[in-house]
C-alpha cells in the first residue's frame, strides 16, 4: 500500500485516485473511515470520503 502525500488516502496505484497527488510507501498508522458524515474523527481530520487513510506520511 502507498499513501497520498496530500490527503493521506491509501492506495495501490502510483497516483492518488482522489486528488491525483504523488504517493509514498513511507507511512505510519491506519485510520479506516466507514461513515465520514457521522464520524467525529473524520470531521476532525477533514475526511469526507470513506476508505483507508494513513495517520502520517513522509
């Protein structure tokens, strides 16, 4: 898995499918958002699309 440098979305692709930014294999932590509209954590980190996200990307 690779993480987007901008939005931290986890993907297997070479570019982020959400924001088309570069991705990195150097990431830590995992946040799975199932319902971004009702999730307090998703609101705090400004996530509005469900999926898997990295907590830290370098």
